[in-house]
């Protein structure tokens, strides 16, 4: 909804949105007295990857929502699971089973289904941005799982994970500063805050799941169950009714893929 207008600047939105989420986490750590500053020596490269990949990933995803339907972007974004699983195997030493392979195949089929028509099969710019964003987010998620092992408090790390990429968004495109006010007006602020709250809760619960013993290669696919909800809500809230059968098939295949991966 916030990015439905194609004139909206994804760089400016990336900054505002992520800073708001970071502020929520800062407030949460202060209220719960869980703010900490752990020793991050030896993690310079990981922090650079986190900052760059999340900033680029956010910009690509916001641009995708700007150019394509929310339901399509959501289903294509499910491919981030593929990158999370692959990098978790390489970086975290997690194992890939036959079920994992079947799950990845189902997710790829879901992505293909959403774009299939009887006349032609094609990828538009919005879809390419979504695929690129999925790559960056998938790798960044595993990178987060590696960094967060140094923290006791998930919320403390989330302050860095959102504020650093937010600042990078403006560094990549300084001209976007003038467009920040487009997302702080009365007509958009409520939606922005609502979105930020849900995103913060999502990040907190997902990384808490990893801290209590979950595997990154399993947690990442589980969070993709949100695609089913997004397809349903985009139908009712955004009136996205084109190729509805394709979207349902894509959502079902992606969801089945998630089940295989867990």
C-alpha cells in the first residue's frame, strides 16, 4: 500500500522504514533492559555484508512492490529460501536432505506458476527486482544467524541490522533525502508505523527461534508461509484479481515447498 504509487522513492522509503523499525527495537531494549554491546571483533566482513545486502535487498524489494503486484512479489520472494538453505550449508555447516531438495523445487515451481499464462511466460522488471532482493535477503539471513551468536539479546542486534542498512540506503542515493517527507505525512504515517511494528515483531520472533536452537535452513523456509496470507490480503485490500488462479497455484506450490523444508 505504501509503495503502490510509482512515484514513491524506494531509497527514501528504505531509510524511513528501517530507521523506524530500529527505533522500535531501541525502545524495546531500553524498556526490557536488554541493551548490550558484545565483542564483534573478527566480524567486520560480516557487518559489511549485513549492511550492504540488507540495504540493497530492501531497495530491490521496495522497487519490486513499486512495479509489480504485491502477491507476485511475495511469491517470487520465496526464492530467498533457496539462498538461505545454500548459504546455511556452506557457512553454518547445516545439512541438506532430500526433503530440502524437494522443497526448493516446489518453491521454484511456485515462482514459475505465478508468471505463467497461456499466451506467454515472461519476467518483468518488478519480478527481476524481487528475485534480486530475494538473493540478498537470503544470504543476509544466514549472515545474521552467524553474527547473532555473539549476542544474548536479539533485539540489540536488530538495532544494528536495521539502522546500518537504513543509513546505507541514503549513502547509495543521497538525493533521496528530499523525498523522506513523502512517508512522514499524516496520510501515510499510520500505515508506516503499523508495517514497522509487524516487521519488528517478525524479525524478533524469527531470530529468537534461531537463538533457542532452530536451524537457519529451516527457519527461513518457515517464514515463507506468509506468502499465502499476502496473496489473500492483496486480493481483498489491493484488489489484485489478475491471474488469480496462477497466484493460488503458485502459493500452494510454495507452501508445499515450505512443508518439505521443515
